[in-house]
């Protein structure tokens, strides 16, 4: 199937024209921020080792999942009052991670340029395969295959563009 790049670009411009507003014309968001983003994991200890020890996102709490007895719901501090959460769902045989339409593509987490370099070195030392893009993004997968990005651009910016 051939992709019509000109048609895609034209539609993007129509969407920009129809929906995108300048900051001074944009209404305030109804949201206060991201409380938590929840992912699934197959091994609680391995997930904690990866996120708390390798990526240095402190574990803040682990409780029973209110929706599934015997399942854990645990949280990592990713800065600015935001949390990354996980569920293990023992006994459900969920299968491997898969990127599907409507599913997760990746989670981008903002870090300072100094922390970005520090964590890149830690990923290297731990043997975690990763790809550096544009000198400010590192893409890699967690132990269950979820794709993550560490982004050294300031919050509200991406690759030199203001996105907020």
C-alpha cells in the first residue's frame, strides 16, 4: 500500500487550521496534571529493580489492586507530582507486550540533560539496548517490552519546538 505523503501533509494542515489555537487563544485545560500512568508487569521485583534502581525513579507505594485480589498496584515518582504505576495481574496469562492500535506506543519522561547523560551511561553499563535520537531522546524497552523515552528537552518543548 503506497502512502500519499502530500495528502497526509495536507490533512495535517487542515487539522492544524481547524483545531490548533495560539496559546493566547487556547482555553485552560480542565486537568490538573497526570496523576499516574498505569502499565502492566509480569514480575514486581524485576520491575522495581529496573525503574527504582536503574532509572532512579523512587518507589513511593505498593498496595493491593482494588480491582483484582492478589494483584499489586505500585507507584514510582517521575517528578513534578507525576507517577508511573504498575499492576501485576497474576494468573491471567496476559502474554507479551504488543503495540496495537489504541494501545501504548511509548511513555516519554522528561529529565535534565545531565541526568539524561547519567542514565544513558547506566543503560549502557546494564546492557539495555537503546537508540539515541536527535541527541536528546533515548528510546528503550522495559523488562516487559514497554517502550520508554527519556527526553532531555525542557517540559513543553520537543526537538526545539514549543509543544505546550
